[in-house]
C-alpha cells in the first residue's frame, strides 16, 4: 500500500497547485501528516506567539485521483488513524471562545499511548481521532488558506471526519486535488479553546469517484446518518445553508413539496456546531437515516 509522505504540502487550496501524488480511483493508501503547527512545537517551552502561524494547518497533497472530473463527487472513506506518541494543546491571548481570559500563552504537551491521551497524571482521555483539514481544489479563481473551511472542505474541524465515516466533496478540477492534515487525537464540537489535541500521525483512506450523487458542499455519511456541512463568516449563515441543503435533499429523495420537507426536517433533523474558532464557522445538519430512501446520498 502506498504511503504518501508529509514532504509535499500546500498552504492554500486552489487550482494552481501542481499535483504531488497520484492514486487510482478506489485506491486505499496512507497519508503521513504533521500536526497543525507543522511540527514547530516540540516541547512546552515553545509558545503560540513564537511560531509562524502562516504555515499552520498545512495539508499533505495535492493528491490527483485518476478519473475525477469537475461535477463528480469525491468520496473519502477514513479507514484508520494512527498517532505519534505526543500531542500538544496551546492557549494564547484571544484564542478560542474565552480567549480574553488568557493572560499569558501556555503550551501543554500531552502523551498519547494505548488508546488514551494523558492530559495529566490523574486525567486520561479516550482518543477521539479526527481529521481537521480535508479538502479538494475549490472553484477556479479561489485561493483558500488551509486554515479556512469552505464548500471545498478544508479546515472543517468536524469531529465526524473520523474512522468509519465517508466525506463527500465536490470535484471542481480534473484529479480533484485532495489534501489532508491537522489530525486531532481528541476534539469536541466547537474546538472551543481554539485547538484540539494537535498530533502528528498518519491516515489510511480510500478515495472513490462518484457520479451518481452530486454535492455542492461537504457531506458526511456515517452508518446511521447523513450530515450536511456548511461554512460561512457567521454561524447563522452556515446554519441557513446547511438547512437549505438538507431540505433540498429530502425534497428530492422523498418527492416532497418544500413545506413538507421543511416540516419533516424540523421533526427529524438536528442542527449541530462543528467549530466556532476559525475565520469561517462550520455548522452541520444531522439527518438520521429514518427512511430507506435516504440511506444513501
Ligand atoms: Ca483545524
Ligand atoms: Ca487543529
């Protein structure tokens, strides 16, 4: 099985980045990734203001997927995530939801072993592995920093981008231009202090080109549900788009009028927050697979 090294990274998602790797449609492969700080924080002496934040969230790729053409959908199945033996969490003035309460920057190194993150001598956390950045080349003319989420995916910071999930992304360029990075050993919805447990590691994924389920934005499929993701400058706008995508899906799949699909969505679906700490916020509509007609995209 191919292992794509972390030597080739992008800092922006666009259509100008030359492809660094090539994989077949349906191929399974590993991708090695640094943490979101590009390995700049090796120990607790390095604080967030000391590092170069312009290279944060850099992502390994672009990966050219044979056969992917504009208008197709790329299905990224996450099969396994493995971690290096330590992760890091920083706090810094202004970072996260309560950043105004941080006076001095601080770095915490968190050992990872045997399926746990050792937050302190007395607190150990079961790992909740997830991928922070996973995206494809956006529409022509766009140049989106890897730290920003959007319709192309990118820094979605969504804990459901995890082992066992499928992430569907809209292909805008031949070969798709997939890039991934920003692994987290643990992260809750919101990424509230501004970081998860940021950890280098490697990801095993399978990429397949789909022509039967066009998407405009990222959609996640788990065994029990579909999640319609949307990112926007405000959470309100993100919620509006995610709900709109969900209603359209229910209308088409179940042959419903708008008012009926809207009512059904209100009865069965949940709005959830993926993250509130990036420049654009990400919300997702959780649509459980409550009817056989909506078991697939
Ligand atoms: Ca992130
Ligand atoms: Ca991160």
